[in-house]
C-alpha cells in the first residue's frame, strides 16, 4: 500500500527494468578470468600498472629482480636447514 521512496514499480507488478531482457555480455578475453590461472612473475613485472607504480615509487626493475632472487635464495636455504 505504501511504497518506499524511490520504488517506482506499479503496485502488484514488476518494474519495467526487470521486465526487459538484458543482452548477454560477451565472454572475457582476459587469460586470467578463469579461476586457478595465475599470471607469471614476468607478466606481473611488465604489467603497465605495475610499471607505473614502480616509476612513481622510484623502484627499478633490476633492483626488484635482485631483491626477488636474494629472497628466493634465503627462503630456499631455510628449507634445507
């Protein structure tokens, strides 16, 4: 009887938007859209957004790769002990 403000549905009926058939969205062409697939580290490091953030923060690709290699070696040495 009393509609909420903004409720534009006719009494007892469906809203015109809900009654309209919506077109299907085309399938995503993103290779990582499916679950269980992750980008490689190289893909991440060469992503335009990552590159922009690294530039903003003053981080070079070479220094980040050096840090990754050193961290990987340290973690592997801990596993062997």
